[in-house]
C-alpha cells in the first residue's frame, strides 16, 4: 500500500516462510523506499496479524484490520505510522480504507454490508462517528471497498458465497472474498460517496450504482488512479 508521498511502498511481511492465503498471516509492517532501494521496519515490534492496511493522506496514520493478534480477536486499528501509538477504533468488521482527505473511513462491518463514517480527531484517542450511510446486499457478499482519488465514488466487489475453484492455476480453496481465491461470479460496481442514506443493492434503482465489470471472472480488489 502506497505512502501518500508516492516514494514508499509499505507491505506486510509473512509470518512464516511457507505461503498461506490466510489474510492475517503477517508479522510487522515494512517500508520500501523506491528512491534509495532500502527497507526499514515499523518501530512497533508488537504489530502482527494485520491485513488490508491503508495510509492516511498525510502519512501519519495507518488504518488496518487485526485478526487474532495483539490482544484482539478481531478489530480495526488506527496505527501511528512512525511511532508506537495503536488505537482500537471500536467498529466491527474489516478491510478499512481512508478517504482521500483522511476524514472518513470506509470498511465492511460484515459480509453483506459496507459503511462510511467520519473520524473525530479532536478526541484523544481519535474516535469514529456514527456511520453516514451503509451499502447492503442481503443476497451477495460485498467486499474490498476503495475510494476514487477525488473522494466522489466508492468501488466494491460483489459476488456469491462459496469456496475457491482450485482447478484455476495459482488459486486456493478458501473463502471466496479473499484475494488469491478464484471467485466465480464476482464483479465490481461503483457507488456515489456523497450519500446520506443507506443503499440496499437488492432494491436499488438502476442509476443508484454503476456496473464496472460483468465477466464474473473473480473481479476483486479494485484500485483507482488519476
């Protein structure tokens, strides 16, 4: 995941040498500088079992899920990028991502819901406000939310429940939403991010969201560029 200065790629090293598709199979955070070619580790040696991290726009904070680690069963954390501060944002679910202005976070409270809420930085520690809106799908799973560069839209993955098709090269038999697992019938859609009310995708008008892919060929984990 990119640092906002565009010069550093941060990543989550594996906990063990043998690869595993499990999303929290990680230990620490590493930072690779493209200009110098050097890598340094996060100063907090207690960081482990993180996944889906995201930098805030100024590079001070990282928001991430932790699963079965650091004293948490499952939580979303605000992590100081260059220090030791770690704060539980006390919101359920996983896969958080900062808005481009750093004032909001989008995440998945469950397999069939995505939410958007503001962070109150005036609190010590920072706290999440009541969600502005949620996107829900009672039939299909929805995951991997991401912001457009101007903060106007959210893209997300949507598809049926199931296990991976291990007949596909390089894939694994695990939950269909995990990247690295071939998920038949999964596609990408986009939703306006300025909503103030919940959106039920099963009952929504056609113009409430835009279909970005329709091949159903395991389309997940979208990212935006300008």
